[in-house]
């Protein structure tokens, strides 16, 4: 079931018992984000704060795609965002995203502005001010308040051929200006550079709160250059998403948006942005010069709901979104290269610093010409050519007798199958400077090494000594049949 708005998502979370409404006064300065951060760290229900001090009618919500409070289905919020059953597994979510690449894309469907929820209130020019909204201070050592952590940027190339939807962090500068973090490796940076070349400011729309699939797909590092996220969303939906024209330029935004901020990117980097507590789980002490964004109009629904990600130590939306996106992208390219891959996963508690490539346990029968070292090197060579590789410092190749989404089993496998010294292959290339495992010099130069480790079992290795592998099926079935009775309380 595809949810058509943030409010539908909140209602479904409430019905599932995965929402807590906080009606007491909450301060947008640190307190709201602290509630969200603790909720993600303790796997508590989604907090919806409806009484923000100084902002009557405004609400803040967080943890929309973090781990669920239901331990049986930890990825239910991710599945919900994508229109899948809340019981969907990690492997089925990754496969669903890959399958979407092969489906027919659908263009967005433009509707009349009068029927769009995001047009209930409109301010233009000098009246378009962020002072109307509870912009949160997310961490105490951040450079300022942050306007965007789970909202979506919509920008378009100057020729109108490429419309990119993405998530970038955005720092508050003043009520009429913001500063966006734009890295050279990002698609939004590619488009911004095109505008810089022609000497014109880049139009943008920044939307807060809309169909849950929109921020999730916008945050995925899955689609190639020149592929429109809106059309991919249409492929998953089976129809075009409803959009409406902006007030001060020609960009289209999801009609269900809670808040839409419009304006232009400057063509220079003159805004001091950062620091900000990021996905690695640390708050750096550095900032950088980034483009300043002017604001020309703001429109919003009555009683707007502002989504926030209090990024930090896993697991929050960055890890469930960017990590799963990288996994889907890499699994797709490895299968396209005809390698015997069963599943690719970025363990959520690794803060997106580790990727596991699971190999079909019968790979020696299908690829008798390859040794484990040769297979691992082929995997590494393919990954090294991808855009995603800049975010993958450590890759481990494992047999698929271990589910890499099972943290306990994965830790056992890594500890018992990785040799202390041998079977490591290194690649040197560009890196994402937000990765904390690199040195300060490597992060500043944006160059460093990644390693791929061959942890495949030897050909004649013994069987796994576990319930699943060490007993015949009839014994396992008998044990399971009596399990509840045998272990029930007297």
C-alpha cells in the first residue's frame, strides 16, 4: 500500500502502535532533536511533537525511516515508506529496489494548484521567512540550526532534461537565506556546476514532508546520472506522482508537501557551513564554504509537520536509506557482471563504513575456473568502477550461509573467517570526506584506499555447528513442534 502523504504515514504508524504523540511543550532548540535521537537509539516509537514552543500549530516528527519499535520487523518503517508489507525482509527490500530499475517509468502528473494541500498558505518576496517554522538545532556543537535533514531538494539542469530529487543537509543562515552542503560527487553538484558555467543562479525547491517514498528514494544512492527520481518513483507506484508548479519558477513539487521553500542557489561558495553531527556517529570540528540559498517564496499546509533526522550513531534514516541504496546499486552491477552474488548488504550498525557481498555457496560448481581470490578481485574491480565506491571503505566477501542482515551471525562470521593478514586487495581513489575511518589528510584531499577482503570458506571446510546446519530436518521439525510446550512457563 502506497502512502500518499506524511499524514497518512503518521496515521498508519499510530494504528501499528509505532507512534507516540507528545503534547507537552517542546523546544525546537536541541530538545526536539534529543527526543528523536534517543528514540532511534532505543528503538522507541516515532515521536510526534505537537506543541513546539513559540510555533503554535507546527509539529516536529522524527525517526520515520529508522528502525521500528517492533523487534520482529525492524525494517517495517522502511518497507512502509516504499509501499511494501511491513514484514518485508532486508533481502526483499533490496530486490524490490533493483526490480524497480527495470519497470516502466511514469512522468509526474501535474494537478491544479487550488487542489494542492501545500498551497493552503503562500508567502512571497520579503514576507517569505523561515521565522514561521520551528527550525531545529539538532546537536549542541552544530554550526547553527538545520533547515533540512529529511526534506527533498528539487533542481533541474539548465536545458530542462534532468530533474534531480535528493537530500542534502541545509544550515540556517538567517530568515531569508540558507547554506547547502554540496559535494562534488553528488548529482545536485553536477547540476549546480552546469548553472555556474552559464553564470546563472540555480532555481531550487526544498520540500518538507510528502509521500514517504519521496525522501526515501531521494536519499538513495541508486540511480545513475540523468535519471529522474520522480520517474523511478512512478515506476514503483505504477503511475505518476502528483505534483504542482512552484510560485516563483517552473519547478514542480509533490502536491502533498507539508512545506515548500523556493529560491535560488548562488553560483559561488561563500557560506560557512557546518559542523554537523553526521552518519559516522561523530560531530567534526570542521566547516567548509558552500553555496548560499536565497528564498523567494514559501508555501505550506495548515498546521505543518516538519520531519527531522537527528543524525548520529546508528541506526537512523541515513543508515537505512543510504546504506540500503548502496547495497541495491552494488548488487545490481555485480549481477549484471554475471558474478555469483546472492545478496549485498551494508550492515546498519556499521554506519555505512562496511559492505558485505554474499556469494552463492555453490559458486565453485558454477564458476570452476575461479579461485576465491580471483572471484574476490573480480568483485572488487566491478565495485571500484561505480559511483558508490567512494562511500565503501571496507568490503567483505562472504559465503551466503550467513545472513549479513543478522548482526549476531555476521559478527561470528567476520571474526572466524577473516584472516589476520592475507587475502586483502586494495584500491585507491576518491573518497567521501564524511567517512571517519580516514585520516584528516585523506579526507581533505578526498583520496584514500579501500579494501576488499576474501572471507570465503575453503572448499573442504567443515559444516556449521548450529541448529540450522548440525541436525537433520526430522529432528529440527520435532524440536520446533514441541518448542512452545517445552519452554512455556509453568
